[in-house]
């Protein structure tokens, strides 16, 4: 089961890079590019949060505008929450303000056409 939490003191540290990370990004790019567009941009970032600070790697993504508006109406709690799962990386839906902070230290590995 995945654990979802909204961390305090969230900070974006930088881009996660390495051979396995690059393979992960390449697989995700292909997956995101198939079919109906769902994601606008995706990042693989090192994040820090909580007291005491925990450092983690998270797949951070923005949905296309239509999906994001629906989430904001019904599931606003999802924005900024970190989802811990059995995967190699945590995941996080980010909003516009968080993306502006993230872009200061990390480039997207996927951007919708």
C-alpha cells in the first residue's frame, strides 16, 4: 500500500541523475508520449521535507490543464503531497507555484508537445 503525506518544509534540492535514473526517464518519456496527453511536464528531483529533514527522490509531474482543474476542484489535497510506494521513487503532483520553485534547480525530462 502506498502512503500519502503532505510534508512540512518541502524543498527542491536538484535533479536526480545517473545511469539508472536516465533509463527510468527514457521509459517514462516513451510512456507519457503514447496515447492521449495526460502530463504537461515531468521531473525526477531530489527533495527534502519534514522535521528532521528527510531526503528523497520524487517523480514530480504536472497534469494537462483539464485534468489539473478537475483535481483542484475535487482533490486539492493531492498537490504537494508525497506518495511513498513500493516503486524506486516517490511521486508528487505539483502545482504552478511548486513548479516555479522546482524549475530553479531541475529541468523537466518530459514536456508535452
